[in-house]
């Protein structure tokens, strides 16, 4: 206590009152832990059923938008919720208010269906600090076991590249952890380099979403790999002129670009077809060269290369929007989108443009999401079924006395929570971490023929 603050000495009358206040805190905490278990069950079900997949990148991204969680906390909630789906003993203890979320969160980092029973005992007996120390010790033993597998992993390294029947390139491989880390660092460096160059030159972004949230890991990693390949070619791995030689070229008939129902080709330079809507998305913010053909296919005229969004307008767009305008997103690396496509007569003006990240640009073009600007300049988004997707989610209905409602719900479920529900069995003795790990961890080495003594309460 700071020296300038007077010491508070409870009076005999206030001691009993403070004890009651402490009991109320402990009891309400048990109710909150039980409610957290219910919340995690709902999150796990929502995640498994793809309820977040309405324009959001992941369940954690949706949680951050819908209930205001910090992105890191949202990812951790989803991780714990998924883990408890395979750990029924820990899930039940949390639902009964016997374990705190802090303890369960730590235990789910190491628990498996085979080990959760003994780790549940740790959670019941020890404090949250004990649990954290044991989890760290447990993970050290796990790392030693992993080291013994290092040689086997090295022999299994591989990378296979093939093309499927749709023309998509399929990559399958196994990399050692340190090589994988190197690849990840290279991906990050490529993204950062391309982003800085784009900002300095005022050119349109052609980058993937940042990897801050990875529930849609496969799509984001594919985008990042494309960025790494382009960056490598731009930095001297090939002696050619990569700026022109390695750009992606799409040939689109003007009629098909303006109307998906019109006949016409939409193909990559190599001949692989893409949809008309994909062509429109790529053409929103790209270089454009107009070619005129004779009926026999001969090219008779080629126009000058221009940008669909001029650099100066692109800078103004970036300054106004600052990032993706899709509700709940805000990713800073984004592409220009024509609300009324230029191929259909829409003007290339600031009022007809908005920034969208690659994920949400695809959602608007290929996945049926609607986007329009209101007369007051506000953007309105709609789901594929026509329902509005608001920038700010509606406030949930909260009862006048939420604590009373929580108690009533738990009583209806047969929960009898009291101030000592989550009290650990620790009696104050020192934790022998080495002994505890030897007893608890199935891979810990013990003397042959020795039998562990009963674990002391912590």
C-alpha cells in the first residue's frame, strides 16, 4: 500500500460484512464461469456450423465485430471452445463453476482426451498460478519428446506441385519447423515490401489480407504465396523484365465484361477460363489495354495501356477510405471497387469507388453480397439473401437484472453454486514442479520400479 494512503483496519462489525461481500464475489464468479462454459458451447456450435461465414474471415473476426472482443481475445475464445469439444471433463468442470476460465484456458493448451483427467485434478487442487507453472513444465517435456522426432521429420520433407482438372495448381508438402518459419518470414517480408512500394508509388494494391487472423488460413496462405512469388521475381531471381513479363493477363470480350449473360471469352493468358464475374473483379482496379479484332480473330488495333483507376484518384480513394469498407473489416491493404462497374457504364469517380480487401472484393463480385452508396454517401451492404449487413451490430436484449436472470437459469439447470464452488484444495504447501510433472506427464522419465506417492494437495 502506498505510504500516503492511510491503513484500513476493519472494525468487528465490518469484518462480517466484508466476509459476506467476499462470499458474494466468489459466488457470482462461479456463476460467471458457468455462464462462460455455456458461451463457449455456443461459440463452438456457431463455429462448426459456419454461422460466421457471412462475409467475415473467421469466427474470431465475427466475434470481434459482434460482441466487441479484442481480436486476440476472440481467437483465444474460439481456440478454447474448440478444445473443450474433445475434453468433456474440463468442459463439465467449467460448466459447474468449479474451474475458472483462466485455469481451463491454460489446461487446454496441453490437455488431450487421454490426459485431461489428471490435469483436471491439477485444476481442482491448485491455484491459477500453480496451473500455469505445471502447464509450462508439461510443455517442456513435450518439447523434449518432439526433439526425438526431429530426424524422422527431416527425412519426410517434401513438396509436390500438380494441376487438377479445373486448372488449379495443387501444392502439397511437408517442411521442417525451422524451414516453415523461414517461409513464413519470407511471406511477411514479401507482403511488407509490396505494400510499401504500392504506398510510395500510389499504385493499386495487389496483396493478400494480412495474416492477423487465420481461421481462413488456406485462402490467406494461397494469396500470400502468390505475393511471395511476385516479389521474388521482382527482386532479381529472373533476368527478364518481371514487371511486364510476370503480370497476370486476362483476355475478356467487352460484351461479356459488361453482361455475364452475353457470349464471349474470359480466359487467362495460358488459356484457362475464369468466370465473367471474376473478370469484372480483376478489371475493377487494373491496367487496361483495348484490342480490336477482325471476325477471323486477327488483332487489327491495340490501344495504349491505361489504369482503370488513375494513380491520383487511387491516392484520394486510399486517403478517404483508409482500408476495406466491408462491415467489421478495416484491412488496410485493399483494392479499388467500382460500385457501378465501368464496363457497364459506371463512372470512375470517387463517389463510385470504394476500397475492399481481396477477400471482400471477391464476396461482392462472386459470392452475391450487395453494396450500394446511399444519397448521403453512406455505404450499405446486403447479404446474398438480401438482408442488411450493418456496420455496427444491433445491441442484444439485456434483462433489467442480469445477475438474477443468471442465477435463475443456473438453478433451473440444477446448479447449486456457492462461495466455495471454485475454491482450490491447496493448503499452502510449496509446489514441487519437477515431482508434479514426473507424476502427471505420461512421457516423463521415472526410475524403474518406483511408484509415485499420492500427489499432495496444492
